C-alpha cells in the first residue's frame, strides 16, 4: 500500500535579513578580537547565502526601534544578550504563528480534506519549548477533532523531519484511514549572539527561521510516494555537532570537521537505504533527484564530490541555502518542495533525501515522484 506526501507547504517570518548587512552588524561588535572579526567575515562571506528570515523584527532596519530592545540596540549598534528564558518567551509567543500558518496552507492545498479528516498531528522543533504546545495550538486553530492523536518531536536538530515522516508513514501503513499532518517550525535566530568562538560564529552565519508542513496519507493523490527511510550513526562525530542549552540561549556546536566526517562516512550511511529498496539494483547513479539538507556549503560540496552528483542535482539544495539559509528541521522539506516545483521532476523519478544532525546522525529517505496532477 503506497503512502504519499500529498502536499508540502512552507512559510517564513516577515523580517528578511540580507547576509551582507547582518554580517556587518556582527563584525562591528566591540567584544570581538581581530581573529573573531576575520572569522565573521570569512564565515558570512563563504556561506553561499544571500538572504535569510528571522522572527526578530529588531533586525529589520526599516522598522522603528522599540523603546527597550531585547536583541539588537540599533542606536548603539550593539547585539544584546537576553537570557534563555527571555528568548524562549519570544519563541512561545511567535512559534505558534508559523506552526498554524503552514498547517492551514497544507490543509487548504488538499481540497478534498476537511479538518476532521486529520487523524494525527506531529510537530517538530528544537529551538524552544512550551506547553500546551504547538500540537495543541494546531488542533485548536484548524478546528481539528479533539481526539486527534498528537506527538511532538523536540530538540533533535536538523534531521528531525525524517523521524517525523517515518512515523507518519508507519501510522498510515498501520491504519489505511489515517491522515497525518507533520509540521516543522524553527526559530533559530532567537539564539544568535556575539562571540569569538568559531562554532558560534558559524551558527550566526547560516541559521535562520522557517516552517514547513506536510500531509501524509495512503488515501488520495499526492506528488511524492514515500518508499523507505533509514537512520545511521557514524562511528565518530559525537563531539563535532551538538545542541546545548546555555544561560543566554541555545548553543550550537558545529565543528569544522563535520564536512570531513560526512565525506568519510556518507557512502556507508547511504547503502542500507539503497539495499532495502524494492529495486534490488538501485544505485546512486539511478537516482535522478537529491533532496539534501543544506547544513552548510561545505557539507553540500563534500556530498556532491563523494557521490559524484552533478550541479543540476545539487541545485535545489543550493537554491534553498541561498534564499533561506539553514532552518534546521524544516529545511529539507523546503528542498523537497523545490524539487517538486521544478519542471525537471517527472513521474517515476526517484528522489533520495538526507539530513545530518547531532550524534553524528545521518537520516535518509527514498521517494518516487507520483503522477503530477
């Protein structure tokens, strides 16, 4: 029984950040060493990002500055350092908007579905916490049935869309009448702060805010059939990528060795997924489209070179990185949507998608493009 993604819908906050403008803000902070200044210039300039989006409207230079800024004192040119509680309070106020906006877009995109047809809601986020949480808010805001089954996957990082999609597929395989709404929303920019630390600087240079919603069902038509998923832990890398809670926001550890680890282990991490496909002869060369999570330009470069992919196959991931940056768990869904929206995706084409996160965890998924409606 094939289970399909019926739609992928996305949303971003209103505040757009130009990479060169936000670079200059970070580079002008008085606490920086000369090395820190150089690292900021290098990290921002080499990120292959033009624009990102943020829920922090204090970064919008076209708006009046609030009387009591929390994140950026524009008059003084200073990045401020609110506590983790203050940052999380903003998350609790703003995350629900993105969760519900993308959920409604997904439901509206499936004209044959009514709110009461949604049987399960899975929400995903690693950039904040509150309860009753976004899963509850979605049920209330969309008028879903009060007995809708709800799950929340929290604090998993950039790969978390895959466990959510895998769970949605399993629900549909177990119950052919199930229809699952999966929503990833991340407010990464709540946690940026000035620093001389290379990992922190890299996070400030690439992370952004955004959300994506998917409806999964064995009923009805959809553009993408879900064929299978796999998860692999690399033998090394536990210390190279992590996500910790500090006193002044969540702290990303994104070591410079991460691209090297992925380069060394991506082939072995991908093979279990290929081995269990119904096409016993499936290989990298037979897969037309690659939905890679753009964790950074260096990661994309390493995967492309190691797997022998051409520039066309990397175009969706590079385009999303350029326009949106790294929105953690939501990003790979933006990439899959980019593939589906392109004229190059034909019925029967295979799509391999993957994302990387703390552990070092490699999550992969195989899909088949369905007949385009």
